[in-house]
C-alpha cells in the first residue's frame, strides 16, 4: 500500500523535499488512510505535515465527534491541527447553492487560507480510485468531452495533490483495519440522496453484478488512456494556436487557414482563443464552438453573438473574437474576484493577471516607485483579498490621511473622467479598499518599520502582457 502511494507521488512529482503539506482530513477512512501513510513517509520525503478539518455542522453531535477524533489522532502523532466550524446549510441558502457545492467552496477556501497563513506548499486531498471511477462514469452520463473523461487529475495547479488516487476503497478500508485507525463513518455517505451516492451505492454495484465485476478498474484505465490522448492533442493545440491566432488590441483573430484543420484540433483552438479572450469557458457549449466554425465558412461580414457578450465576425475568412467594454462592464462590474496568495489569478475575463505573495521586508527596494506593484501589512488585513469595481457608498483612506473620504470625491480630486471611474479596479481587504489600482493606496494597510508580515500584490494589464 505504502509502495503504491510512494510510486504515485514520485510518478506525478507531487512533493518536493522540504514541502509543508496541508492534509485535508474529515475523519473518514480515506482521509485517515492518507494522513497515516504520509506520516509514515514523512521522514523519507522530508516533509512537514499539517492537518485541516472542516466541521460542516450538518450532523450535530456526530460532526463534533468527528472533529474531536481527528484532533486527538493528530495530537497522538504530534501533527499540527487546524479546524473550522461553519454552518453549511446557512452558507448554501445565502449563496443559493446546494449543500455539496457550498461545502466544497468552504473547504477549499479554508485550505487556501491555511496555505497562505502557514507558508505551505501543497494541499493533499484523499480522492481515491473509486472516486475517480465514479467521476468518469458521471461525466459519461453528462456527455462530457475528452477532457472531462480524464477525470480527477493527480496534481492540479502544482498545489493540490492526490497521493491515494490509485488506491481502491476496499484496500483503504483494509489498511485502516490493519493499522487500528478506527475512522469515523459519515452515515450520509450511505444514503442515496446525492447523485454521486446513487452512482456509488446503486449504479456501480449493478454494473458489477450484471456486466463487469472489474468496472472500477475498467473506468480508471479508460481515464488514463484518454488522459494520454488528450495530453497529445493539447500539445498540438498549443502549437496550432501560436500559428493561427494573433492578438490585435483586445481582439483575438483566428486566421482562415485554421479552419482547414481537423475538428479535433480546430475546436480546441477556438476554445483556447475564447479562454484567452475572456478568461473563462463558462456558458460556452459545443453548439457555440460550431457556430464559430459555421460563421468562418460563410461570406465576409457575417457575425454572431455568443454567451458572455463575445462577438464573432467573419473578416474575409479570418474570424475576429471580441467583447465590447460596455458589455463587459454591464455584465460583470458588480462581481468580486477572489485573489489567492501564491497563485497567478486571471480575473475580469483575462483582463488582469494578479499575483500575490508573502515577501521578506529586507528584500523590498524602492517599492514606492512601482505603479502596478504594491506592498501591504498582511497582519492588518481582515477577510478575503478581492478585486472589484466601485459601488455606492465606497469610502477610502488615502495614504497620509487619518480619516476616510468618499471614493467619488477622491476620483473628482484626481480629475478622473466620469466615464473612466467604473473601469478602475480596486483591490479590497474584506470590505475595505486597500488600493485604487494605478493611483492610491490606503493608509490603513501601509508598511511600516514594525510590519512583520508583508504581502506583495502585482497586477499586469492585458495590454502590457
């Protein structure tokens, strides 16, 4: 078992020597197995472990007992333990989400919070081979494309790692028994109230009994085969993208020669162009990709409007993709974009690339002269770091002032034209504006000689990239 996990870690280059790894631990068999194996490999891998537990408050005293169990287990092994208790029902109602989705968002936010707070490098998640098979089967039923059938990736963003992704659930349960782990059992996992539970408890057993006893491994082999094919196609797509797609101002132009490529490559090139244009593929479906192809084969001047305000125009065979500023502002000016530390954040549909990282105060030189790089006292920040645009009632405390002023009055003082004010991004800490990007920083978060933890935020505008 440990050899299999070691092989998965090495094969996917999951961990580097000296890494601090935050392990997501619910208290169930999967996460307890993961934590115990990583603890067994700790000295060999030269890593530091931290356990993170989220109490979703969904099962009353049982949920509290889960938290206590994980806390005590970590204490017995000398593993640093962090927990968060939050009412998922309430969050789901406030955000108009399912409990599953709300729980996932809260967990990942907590993991990211710890990643930053502890200067950790990796977050280890306990997805296993059965989870992989269930995911692939669910995506088949949804009609997913090749990329979706790759399933759960062993490593994502070089941060999230899944060391037991190739281990079967039966082997995990046997490992827990063999090592006297006595994991907690979430009874809701035994109820067919969620789609995934129905696949796990009903569909896969039915297939095993009637069609293929080894369906789990069959689905895993399918995902691995498709993964290799998809990787090759993605490499070809990147090559063709550089050959066929050019940036003209804020537009992406797909040259007419691209439309002689096979659909397997062409559709990917179009998707990549859309992604680089607005930063997301949300709301785009197969029919929209083929609508672009259809426009390309018609006469010059033909056009269409895709989701997210994307305009498609045939210009003598070349396809021009663009989004009008007014449409972007109307659709998204009220949105907030969360900024994660130790990660490059693409926000406002690819208009900005934002990096945030902790830095040593002794290495900061001439930071006052950098227009699009600013430094802030991290210990003064409360709440999430976000990018948004102005809204009614905004106030700001300019550097050197003790009191706040209306943001509107500050824009007037700086003689910023009225039509430009809604386009100026604001970096916020919780509800407070910390930086009017390109103009002023807040006195509340300034770096002083007493600042211990300093965060650097750098912004690249699209036209500068």
